[in-house]
């Protein structure tokens, strides 16, 4: 299964000051180099969102990605899939509730937008809001304004409901994006979600596959600043057995710990979209495509992950 699953690029950190300390003067050149290196190495799926970027940098992720896309040749761009997520903010209501947001995102992306996604489900707190917004997104697909449609942060029951209703009007649901990592393993190791995606023909996309850096080779180099540092200090002392196993597997393959984390997602049929901020990180992500876990390694990682006493914080908007 892993051989057919690719690796994409997440851009949550692009423009995010709160978690990632973004500064244009320090990071924009490196981000452009990262993008170019990822494209050169064959990474094809780029995921962003209209809410990515904090404070005055809201929308910055889309803006940066759009600018970087413009530097490519048309042939290079044709090989990419550019996806964004639109947030179901309370003021975005009705079937046309995303109309202005979609146009703004497409403009920031320089006119290139292949997949539009509902950023999170409102089923838990405003169930009446969600379907009209999805109808509006389906209208965009039906009208040829965008090629494909995806959703995020839905469980198996809601996924089936949405897939069925979209199918009734002749619109395919292409992807579901949820948090999946060795510190958030349940979506692929227990329950029905991964199986439902396979049955429905919906691609499963794993966001935060490196658990904000906890499952990377630099996880033990000290705590980062801000909220990520608090998370590192709480979780890192309790995930030692998992990191030891990951290091052992990485050594067997001549690979990095982060490659093990990405290939674990791929082994479960989920496409990881790690956040990349440096060309070296892009090279590490691409290197993971050159090998795969064997069944015994995957099972050992499953057991270790499920036995851990801690987990990554769950998305509060995740529907059942």
C-alpha cells in the first residue's frame, strides 16, 4: 500500500508567528528555496488555507505559495496540485457563504487552485451551517471553477453522510484531511475512518505527521519557544520508547527519524503533508519516498504508539 501513497507539503507554518516565529525578513527567502527544492524533488501536492498566517499575516501562506508558483514554468505548474482550505467562520453562511473567500484565495494563489476543502466540520456546534457551505463548494466544482473537492476533520459517520449527498448530485469527494501521526494514531489503527476512506475511494491526507516536530531528528535539541515548547516539555519525556524504536528503524534503513514517521503514515494508506520550512526538510521528505516500512516494523510502531500514555491534542472540531 505504501508504494502508491505520495508525500505532500503542508504550509501551516508559512506566515505563522504564534507557533513558528515567522518573520518575512528571516524566512521568506528560505521558504521560496524550500518550495523550489520540493518541486525539483518531485513533491506535487501543496496544501494551504485561507486562515493560515497569524495577526497581520493572515492569508500569508496562500500569498507566498501563489508568488512561488508564478516563478515556475507552465509545464512545472501543470504537474502540481494546489489545495486550499476555507474556514467555516460564523459569518460565512448559506450556499454562497464561501463565494468571496474562494475568489480571495484564488487571487492570493495567483489564479492557481486545483482543490478546495472545507477546513473543519461544524457538525458539533452548528450542524445547519455545514451542508449549505458544502453545496456551494460543490457548485464550484460543477461549474468548472475548481477541479476537486475535499473535507477536513470529519469522522467516519459524517464522512459517509457527506460523500453520499455529494454523490447524489454527481460531485466526487476526493479527499479527507485529519490529524494522523504516531502520537495521534487512532484514525488509522483503530475504528473505521481509514477503512471508510478506502471503501468510498476518498484519499486520506495526514496533517501534522511529525507532531509539530516531536517525531523528527531534532526533537531532542531543546524545546522551541512559545506554545510548541510547552507541548514538547509535556510530551517528550513520555515518548522515549517510541523515539528509541524509530531511531532503530531509521538506522536500519540509513534514514532519518522523520522519514520513519512519514512512512508509517504511508504504510497505513495516508498521504502525509509535513510542514516544510527549509530545503533540508524538503530533502528529508523526498528521501522517505525511496523506501518503505516492512510489515513487522509497521506493527511494532503501531503497538508502541497505542501503548503511549500521551497523545497530541485532538482537533476540537473533529466530528464523529
